[in-house]
């Protein structure tokens, strides 16, 4: 079995980069003005990602990036879809959580 780091590297090379060549699949234009304003005004103090498999891997990469740049924003990755059981309501229900 490959190490987690080797699997992440393989994922980045084969799948993640390929996904970047689909710029029309996702758009920041879909962000509402209210949500955009909350970003600009620094109203979020944490981001919570949920998912499994590739979704969790990409979320871990994002978490690593935020740590690398010294971002004050907390990033949580919940590797499941029943996330209500994995994080306290003080995190999930906080207005500062995205």
C-alpha cells in the first residue's frame, strides 16, 4: 500500500490538476453579494469542509495551504457526511464559520 503522501501526490498530479482545466465548471461569480461582503470584511474565522475521498484530500490540501501562509482562519476537515456528530455545535452554529 502506498503512503498517504504518495497517494496525495498522485492525486494532485493526475486528478486535481486536470480539474483545474475546467474553469467553466465552477465560478466565483455565483457567490452572492452578501457572502462576498462577509469574505471581504473578514467575518469568517473558520472554514469547515465535509466530504470523503477526493473531497477530503482537496480539503486537507487547502488546510495545509492556510497553515503554510500563516492564515488566522481555522480550517477543519470532517471526513464524513454526518458531520453534525463530528464537530461541536459551538463550531458549526457559529456565524463566523463557513
